[in-house]
C-alpha cells in the first residue's frame, strides 16, 4: 500500500465507484494531510458503515452526505424567462449592471430581484443589487467582503469641536485606526466572537482564527473609511429621542477582512464544482442549503458578519475612549450579506450585494463620497425592492478610469472647497468618482425616508 491515499484504497474498503470517491479524496486532501494513511482509512470505513451518524460532522459530514444521497453533477441551464424584478433610477444605471441582473434572474433558483439607484457592474451580481433565491445561497451574491457594513455613533459634542480640535481628531484617526492588509493594532482588543465553537468545529475557520484576531478593529482598503463629521437630526420623531440639531459623529465603513475574503473564496470554489453553470454566469454558482456545504457556508457567513460587527465595535470603542465621551446613539447595518426573509408568504434567501436593508421602520446609513452629505434613513418596507435601498451614491467611474481622469491636485482642490481633511485615500477614491447622492436619494423616495444627515469633515482611508 503506497504512502499517498488513492481512490483504489477507498474502493478496497468498500467505497462505491461514484462521485463520493472524488468528494472523499478532496476532503482528505484538504483536512487530513498530516494523518497516517491507516488512520484515515480506519475512520473512512466507520463513515462508510454508518454515514447517517456522521452527517453534520465538519470533516466527514460532506462525505457522509455523498454516501447517503448520491448526486449526479450536471451543468445547469438558465431559464428562458426572468424572475420578476424592479429597477430604481434606471436611466442612471449602466447597461452592464442591468444585464448582470438579467442573467441572475434566469437562474433556476431565482425568485425575485431588484436593482438600486446606485448600482454598477460587479463580479457575478452587480453592486447595488438584491436577489431572492429558493433555499440556495450564492457566495458571490453575498460578495467577497462578507458583512461589509456601516456604523455611525452620535456624540453629545458640539460641532465646533471639528474646527477647534481638528488636529486632535486627525491624530486620533492617524494613530488609532488601522487600514489595509498589514496594519494592525499593537494593543489588541478582544471579543466574545473568538469564543465561538465554530472556530474550532469548521477546519477552514480554525485556520483563519489567528488572522481574524490580529485584524480585529481594523479596516480594509479601497472605499473603506473612518471619519468624523457633522450629524444633523432632521426628524423630530427619531428613534434616539434626540432633539433636532447638530452633533459630532463618527462613521465607519468596513467588513470582515481576511476572514470573510477566505470564506468567500473557499465556498465559491465549492459552489462552482457543485452547480456548474454556463461560463458567462459561473460566478453565480450556488450552494443548496440542504447540503453540508450550504449549511456550513451559512454558519461561516453569519460568523463573518458578527466578526465585522465586532471590528466596528472595537473601532468605536477606541475612538470613544479617546474622545472621553459615550455615544448617545448608534446606527449600523450590513450591506453585503444574505438573510432568510419572508417574501409573498414564502421564506427565501435575500442576497443584498451593496444594498441597505430597509424593512418598515428599519434604520440604516447611506453614505456618499468623502465630500458629500450622507443620510440616516428609515426603511419603508417596499416589497418590490425586497425591502432594500441603495448602500451609497454608487460609482460613476471605475477605479481604472479614475486614474486616467483625475489628479491628486484636483482632489485636494475639491477637499479644500468642502473643508474636508483627508488622511490616505488614492485617486481611485476621488470624490468625483461617485454619482450625485441627491439624484440617488430622489430615485428611492418609495424605499426610505430621511431621519438625518452626515457630512464628513475629517476622513481616514487606506494609503
């Protein structure tokens, strides 16, 4: 018997000549490399003899599933008719984004879709899209940055602080916020998230736990930011019990860092193997939630979402301590995630890839560019939009186009005009790269109502 375990070894102990052979070899290669061949075969034999008892097991569960319910892999065809959909602000959305949604609406699992007024083309689903599916989750429909979210804290500090103490605020962001792949806090925060049993039960998460701990309280690159600004409460019936007027605010935008990115990569790969699709839509491959991998992704996705929240909590905790004040109110929401929701009397999986949850009465944040006013909103519960709204102003120009169109001097001129101080940030995040937020908001009056606004004044992004 050779050192490396082969399909022949598995057949010898009774494994059927089916797809379960490939699945077993894949799982063993992924999670059992360091174990002796004899030990692996002994355990594999136990699974073969009683697969039902191993269902749900992090390592052997997928193998048990393949033995109990053999599946014939076949390439899925798109439907000829699209699922129902609604587009908001259609005239201001590029055609490519629309066609990406149209393709998604033809998936066999598609139930309903919508495109928000800030939409633009992305990978798989467009950014600013919502897709409801039947008992299936699309990893790329959630996005690479699982749980990417907004969080805004309102402080009982006069807005004059922004001018009088601007250098102090610049120092706080410069020294106490961390961005990109390599910056981490010297003094680490902590969170109950690391006590979760999933970090030990799912092998992929076990490998990622240390990195997740290192990156707690940090923000990603690209369009992620932490900023001080002016909050203006405009609705006297606001949920916070705050008077009309202005307050100092801290707004953060980031997600689940390397943890979410690795989860997305791993389960997207598994999805493409399990639900092969035509080449033009292969990034829309899904995982059936009745399968081992589907259930495991759902658990991992939710953990990544909770981790993203833990990162935001750590960011705000550090800043609050430095300001010497407790916040009066906190508003937060994911905008890259999937939820189980009831639509038209049926439970579906609602993917929001760059879209803000907007159920009736639900609060959310829709930021603009670093020089434009963003909005605190209350959802109106519009079922045509799958209870969703835009997640920002949306890009007008791609990152590559920005580098061709704009210069650093032009950006500095715009920042000076709007009295905004910036740390970091590249040409690809130029304020001019984004759509006019007022037009975006005008195209979703039936989706949300405005509770207040946020005007950035001191901004930190990745360098």
